[in-house]
């Protein structure tokens, strides 16, 4: 395994950037120099990005319907994209949803199996998250066993049923296209949605029981798109302590006040707001109520968001980068990563100082990405 001393670079420490030697051996950060010296003058060395929720890997698994038959190869392509964007730990968020198709149970079973099979052969630490649609009542009995078989430690609950339109007796928007993508007759698909909506009164008790089982098994749980203080209180009562992408300031404030982790989307920062008009991540960060930023649907966004936050002066670089490194590590309970302190995993991203583009990424002391001029410095 690589033993290197990186000199000349500006290194991101809790107090900010400072020219300092970075040493690592056997995949662990070291306090003293240990090996071959590599001059990285003109570069920045920062902790590796920890992405605790992203689904951009989907396009690598199925770039066109039916086009990808070897899912493992799709995951390897996704890992290459993650590494090129400085991500050293990635939580791949896979739906199990009534929508079917790429979000159906059968596809999820294949994805989770492929992640378990592929993860040992790649450098980036790949982990899986289940995003479960709460109104799929017929799956509740078997779900704990499936989660155990899939080897999952993180489950997030969603409800994307268009309840307002269903309650009004209207056909949901894009329903026909959605049904056809799932391989269902549109009438059958609509009847399924109507039935789930009609049984919505059974969901709270079913969730209470399911969350109790998962909590007992040590599974971390999150809720998606909380809207109200009451929503967050109910989820917290079930042991669901991560609030992913709360839609309102009230829900985010309630989560923060109770010590629940608040996760927002990095694209929200890059775009200057939510793509669907929900709570602004920048506003929440300014109020000190955001614990971590996730890629959501765009892997370049965590790096870009952190740099933008520092450039605008909303927070310094150390605080901004914390949102994509040590912050996510804390949310996930990964005490061995997130900073460049001695004893931590040697996870780091090296940026060109001027362009701040990714030049190299190392996870556990191994290169997952290396491109351009910097390669000559390491190889020469």
C-alpha cells in the first residue's frame, strides 16, 4: 500500500488552509513523515467528500431502458464519476417505490446485490441506502428481512403519492407515462395508487411497528421532505433522527432544535435555491441549521457548493468543507473519516489551486482518480 509524504500543498485544517506536509501509510493519516516525498506545490489538499445521499448513479445502471444488462459494470462507471468529483465515501440511494421500473422492488434487489458484489473491488467506499415509499403496506411484513439480506444500515422514508389529486378524484400528472415505464396498464397503475391512498389511515401504525424493528436492529433512519413541526416530531418519536431535505424552515428548525441531523441538497446551494421552490439550503446554512450537504442528483455539486459558500463569504472554507466531509461523517456515524488528522482514514481530494478542479482523489490511501500534470508528480 502507498506510503507518501505530500509537501508544498496548502492543506485544509480546522483553522483554514496552511502549507503543511501530509503523510499517510497503510491507508491511515500519519503524524510523522513515512515515505516518498511528492511535491504538490500549486495544489490544495482537502478531506475527501462524504456523500450521504445520491442517486445520480442511476443513469449508469440504465442509460436507456433495457440498455444496461451488467449492473456491476454500471456501478464501476458510477464509481469513476464519484472519484472524479472528489467523493471518497458514497451512499447510493435506491428507491423501493410503487412507481415500479427502476424504482421497483425487483430492480432494487438487483441494485443492492450489485453494490455488495462490486464494493470490495473499487476504491471508493460504496454504501447503500433504501428509500422506501411508506404507502406500500403489502411490503411491510417482509421488509425487515429484505433489509437484513441486502446488508443495509440506512433507510429513508418517502411519500410521493399525489394525495391531493387522488383525493379530488383527478388523474395524477404524468400517470400514463409513469405506468408505461413500469410496464403496467395505466388503468391498473391508477387503481393501485387509488388503493394506497384509500389505505393511508393504516400507514402510521405500520410505520410505528416497522421503525421499532429497524431501530432494534441498529438501522439508521431518516425522513424525506418533512413539511411541518408535527411531521418531524412524529418521525423523531419513531427513532427517525435524520431529516433529509426538509421543505420548510419550521420543519428544519424543529429538527435542529431537537438535535436531529439536517441534510440539504448541494445542488440547492449551487442553483441558489430549490428546483421546486422549497426551503433554501443557503438560508439554512446561514442560520447554522444544516449539518451536511448531499449530492442528491448531481455528483459535482458537493465540491462546487462548498467552494461557492466560501467564495461568497457566507462561511470560511473550513466551515463550508465541513458540510461535505466531517459533517456527513458525523451524521453517518463514521468516526474514522472526515478530517486529515493523524489516525484517520487517508481520504483526500487534491484540487488545482487556481482552477480548483479535481486533480486527484484518494480513498483509504489508494488512488481512485488521478489526471493531468499531477500524475507526473506522483509517478515521476
